[in-house]
């Protein structure tokens, strides 16, 4: 039987406000344990939370960026559970009246384009960080747990999608697009590896054509965009095998294991969770009137979908335009370069190809490198003028990225300037034609297949610095 | 109107180990509360705006400004157990 996957994704985003959601402790990654804590985020008796105004505006931006309605009236609730990562024994979250509802984003994959509904975006606080220590201080199934509450109370947004995704590829495209939107909004640093953006998926299978849902499984611990796709591909195969064997999928939470590429069931409680939500008595409701909504809306930057459309209009391929629209740093340099007169497609291909590969290899972000739009435009002009070959240009690009200087300086110091003036090339061409008179005779008699060979010989004798176009022209002249 | 309550489940959720006598005692007390809530719930509320907070206020905010934190030593001195700068607690088997 053929099965259709039904996937919905929950995305958690930590905001880059200066202070926490309900207290003035700093939001900071990597501070020494338990230094960014106060009576509020430690849940000390009598301490009262007060909502961070900027966090609410950031949440509204995310909602508006995902085409949501902003609720005129929304309420915080307590989510009660016994787990030591929240010192209060509850997490302040939103339940039945979230801040943003009913939005969507459009995604585009090789499988076509699709609109994915956004059920809601709500505000909550992040939990503390627990480290499980085993016997002898080993991390693993534990004999004790260590707690750091620096993260407890950091503003956290939860973005819930509708179960509209139908493949692992779509799920990844959705995750990429949400990340791109939040990144462009500038309200989170969206670092998956540091946990400031986290994805969980709900996935079930049903017979193709069916309209009811199968039993769903929640998949957690997908720490990269690639692992979102891999984990769901695995889970689709696993559930299909279960169903084909005539068995039933167990409703459970499964952990993705990056190393062995599988998901495994987490130990589950005998009893289903009952968080006993109730309205948070320590916080009054949030009321957003039209004036506030439109003030925030008018401050929104261009969203990936709009940027993508502009880039497409400049002649870029869908994937290239998509990448530049989501990676706003790349997009800015692209626009600067094109603004300085560079060819859009050449520059876009460098940015999504060599530049992205270099940044990944060096584990750097584009602003950390020495590349800017002006340098790319200069490089492209050198190629256009025949001063650099396409291959040499990539070499120069590496030098510019690592701070060796402007393109002209790097090309000079790496001795990559292409020779295209006839006076310099003619002796080299003549020497090659003399040494390969058989081939040259064939060419003269109309056999153009040998042209490539002859050009290659000139390139070799000039150390790759000859301009192939100029060499071709001279050989043709000699052949008459 | 009589209301049934699974008092043992409520006790489990609250991590309370109650004896049978205690379960009976609290069941009776909780049922009175729930019966009262059921009375309120039965009132005609059409056109009445839901109340989520007794104060008729909205939008109590603070500016996004960093304030001073507690001293880590002072904080950890209150903890039953510590390991360096961390709180130390019994092992946790399950994620929330």
C-alpha cells in the first residue's frame, strides 16, 4: 500500500531581547552557570513576573511575518509540571488565547509549491538547562542532574504549523523558510546548534487518498535543517514498515539520533500529561489595538517571499533566489554588488557556491569575512574585462574572504592576472603551433576538433594565465 | 448535583502520597468545590465577556532593560545540594 505522510512542525525561537521575558536578567549564551538569575526566574516565593514590552513586539513581528492575525486580547497561562528545569514547577505560556493566530507561509521545493498554515504563535519562557550525570560524573543515563537556570525565563516563541506538510523535503523547506523569516525580522539569532531555534515534528502516515489521520509520533532532537529532513525520512520508512506488517503505530515521543540516523522511543510516563493549564494570576492580559498593530507592522523589513520575487525578476534560479532571500547577509552583499554594477547571476552563483562553502568550512558568518558587495563587483568586472579566468576568480574569492586584500591585490599577489593582449600571447601561441605542426595542419584543413588541444597547450605553456578567448583568436588568425 | 472526581489521579498529578482515609476526606472536599463551580458554570453568560483576570487592567509591561542579578554564591547557598556553580538534584528519567 502507498502511504501519505502528514507532518506538522512546532518551532521554538529564543528572542534576542536584552533581558528575559519576565525579569531583568540578561539574555546571554554561554555565561557561567547560574549567574543570570534573580528571584523571579528562580521562582523564589513572593517574586512577581512583569512582561517584557520588547518581547511582545518581537512576537508580534513574528506573527505578522507569518501572515498571522494579532489577537486583540491574549492571556498568559500556567503550564504545570514536575520537572526541575523550571524552578516554579510551572512554565508561563499561552494556552487558549495566544497572541498570534491563523497565518501561513509559502514554500517551494522540487515537488512544487505549497502553502503551509500557521495555527498559532504564542509567547512563553524557556526552561533551565539540565545536564544528566551518570556514575563517576559521566554524562548519560544518570545518577544525578545538574541545573543551570541562566536560560530559565528567556523569551521563547512557539510557532505551530498546521499538519499541511506531505514530505520530509517539504518539512525541511518549511523549517528553512520559517528560519529565514525570523532571521530577516532580526528578533532571534536562529542558531540551531546553540538551541536558539529548535524544531519538533508530529508525523503520521495514512493510506494515500484517505482523509482521516493515522496515529502520530512526535520527533524531537533534530538539531539541523538537514536532520529535520533525515529524521522524517527515517520515520516515514519506519512507520510504513510497521503499518505494512499489519501492526499499529504507537503514539509516543521519539528522539532523533544524528550518529546512527534512527529515531528511538523516549521513556514515557504511564499517564498522559496533564498540564492543568489555568490563567496566570500574576499577569494581566495583553490588549493589542489597531494602532499598536499597525505601528509594529509598518516597521517590518522585507520578508523572504518578497525578496525572492525581486531576485527572480533579476534572472536568478528559484533555488538561488530562495537561498539569498533566506540568508539575509548573503542577500545584502548580493544587492550591494548588483548595485555596484555587477552581473546578478554571476554574483549570486559565487555567493551560494564558493562563498557559502568557504563560510561553512571556516565556521564563519558572512559579516565575519572580508567580503563585501564592492569587492564582488570588482571581481566580476575583472572577469568581464578578461583579466581573470572564471577558475582564477574563484581562487581570488577565497583570498578576499580570508582578508588578503581587494580582488585586484589578491589577483596580483597570487599571480592570477590573465594575459589577453596579443603582443604578449603571440610568441607563446607561435611556439605551440610550431611544436604541434601536425595538429595545426589539421586545423588549417578544416578539422576544428584539434582547436581545444592547441588552446590547452598554450594554457599549459603560460601556466594557465593566457586568456582562452584571446588565444583562440590568435590561432584562428594564424590558420588564416 | 453530584460530581465524580478521580481524587487518586489528582493526588498523583500533584505528587502527593495520600492514604485511603485522606483520599476520602479530600474527595468530599473537592467535590463541594466542583459542585459550586458547576453551579457557576450553569449560569447564563451569553453576552458576558470572559474574565481572565480579576483586575480590569491590561498591558502591564516593563522596558527591556537589564537589571542586577543575584550573587551566585548567595543563590547556591540556599540550595539543598550543589556541584560547582550548578544546582544538583536527584536523577531525572523523563523529559517533560
